[in-house]
């Protein structure tokens, strides 16, 4: 692979003080590495075998999606309160290990291909996966392996985990949600998670890395969390991730049993904190207005332990809740990342909505700065994954690059390209993506993928998935009653 020069636009280069924009800059890649970042008239700028014209475009380090929904996502059906409450999952399915999943293995492969393709198209060169537990039992299906195949084929850099838990929810006939605990099933699921990490280590692909994923801290015992950290060490310090303090009910249930201890103090006491740990959401801690509790030491504990936090603002904004606040966590010294925990996997939208919510929550125009959210989407995610060769454009770093076309009329006159990127553009403006020096998106299309055919297969699988959940509805309602449209849909009769 020869040298490739990307020039003619704005280049987000890494300097002594962090990211900076080079107007008319150039990035030269050689193999899977960045060879040069600067200006094309610099005497040391190497000549290239191929030139990518980036005029009117912003050349960014590849975005790092630290908590990416990597399956066909039905959360969008709950917009505006439609389909409120937990997804139905009957006890008969949960307790019968032979009961088939709604989706077949082939459907899961389609879901994986669709997810990887849409991640790449939005400029996410690296993603750490999360797949739904709404239609599963104590553990994953084949999805992590399907995602590994799709990621390697399409050229995405993937962190993959096989989720496990000891507590599994189900829906009673009256519509209430219950949780059944089974440590034996949880241990079997954890063993499968360890097997996945080992499998990916043996595969030795530069694109694929495994992590340990106790899916929700509140659905795992102290022993399981401790064993996860022990296994992480045995496996070479692999990344560990878990949903934490995601729901107000989760916070209140814990406090009812532990009135003198916070949830963060609980994780500290069981040893489930550290630089290899990423806690996703961390919404409800002492000091959040919904808890009624004064701020304690939670943020200081997270910061001093080096624990990472992944913020996913869009999915919570859709539910009417917000972190309080991104700026407060950052000011405490916590490394923050960004993830897309719903569809679409648009990191630009996550940055923009996150920044706007931050301003509202803090009642400050200067809160939620573009620099802070862009850092979270690049170097913050890289640090959380232990890969500081990602998320920045500098010589010697891995050549993961996303190029956004800002030249269209819809993006307006450009004064500051970073302001335009975060506050005006979207993931749909992603034009070219390079992962490890390989161009995987060109002209806004995934290289080697028949996007129309994939969209057709994905729609069929999505409708099957939706129909399966409707069939589980304890009240036996029709689809339009379980997941009603936002406006009435009138279809032409006959013809």
C-alpha cells in the first residue's frame, strides 16, 4: 500500500495543546499509519501515490463510538411515549432455554451487517458494541460473532463483548416486570463472554478486540463483578464495560437497601473501578436533581480511580431525562466518551444534542463546549479503550480518518468548520472513511456493499423483530396499539 495524501480542506491535527484545525492542511498515510500531518508546501511533506481531494471538507480523526447499538433498534418505536414501559418478554421464554429467539441466526447476521455499515457511514471508525437484552435471556446470541465477521469484512474497528448477567427480567400477564435470578446461568453466560475474548485474541485481527461485559451492574452480584475484574487481569487487562445507574428506579432501589452508601461507593468497595473500566450512563448519582440527595464524593471517586464514563445523550433526551451534567463530570477530572445507544448511530447528532442539553441543564451558554464533546468523541474514547494511537491525527498514529463534506448549501457559510460540523452538519455528511489506511467508505457509500439489497434484508428482519415483540404482549394487543404511529397512517384502499 503506497502513500495517500488527503488535502485541500480543513485538517483536525493533533498539536501540543490538543486538536487544532489546519486550513488547507494535508494528511499523508502510509500503510496503516499516519506518516505526516501539516501543510503541503512543507519541505518534509512526502510525495504521495494517490491524492484524495478534500476541498470543502473537514478531515477528522475517526470517531470513536464507545457504546454503539449494534443491532436493529426498536427503541425508536417508543418516541413520544409510544410503547411506554418495558418491552414484553414472557416468563415462558425466559425459563425455557430451548425457546427460539425471535430472530434467526441469519437475521442476526443481517442485523450485524446493517449495524456495521451504518456505523461506518456516519464516520465511526471504531465502535464498542452493545446489543439488546430485551429479547434474550441471561446471555448473548450469536451477535458478537456475526459482528466480528461483518466488521472484518467491511473494515470497521470493533470492540466486542458477549453480555452476561445473573438477573433476567420478564413480563407478568398483568404487564408488570419481574426479575428472576440464576447464578448458574449467569456463570455459564460469563464463561461464554470469556471464550469470546480468547477467541478474538487468538484470531489476532488488528480490527477485533474482545471485552468483558456484565451488562448491568444491578443485575450482577458482588461476586460476579469481582470475578469479572479478576478475569480482566488474567486476560491481559482487557476492557470492562457495564451499564451503571441508568434508571432512577435502579438508584432508589439501591438506596432503600443501602441508605448510608452510594452506588459508586459500592463499586469502589467491590473493586469494580479502574482505568480499564467504562461505566455507561452514570446518570443518577448523588447530586442529580431527581434523587433529592446532596452531591457526595461520587465524581471524585470515579476520577481518582481513573474510571471512564460513556455519555449517550440522545437516547435519554428521547425519554425526557438528562445527565447533570457533562461539564460537571468533566470538571471533576473524569475521562468522558460518547456513544450512540440508539439509532441512528450518528456521533455528530450525539455531540450536538449533548452540548445543547448541557447548556440547558447548566443554564450557561459557555457550557457544553464543542471542544469538550469533540474530545470525548475522539481522544476520550481512545483513552477508555487503552488505544491512544486512535482519535488523533499525528505521525505514527493509526490511519483511522473520517472526512465530512461541509460544502453543501445546507451547511451554510463556514466561519468555523468545527462549529459547522457539530452544530449544523450530521453523520449523513460523512463522505469518506479510512480505517487502518484502507478506504472503507467512498462517496458516502460503504465499499463492497450493495446498500439497497442490505436495506431490503434489514427491513424484513426488523419487521419480524417488531412482530415478535408484539406477539409477546401480555394483553394480546395489535401492533398499532403496542407501537402506535406518531400520526395516523392512512393507506389507499384497493388498487
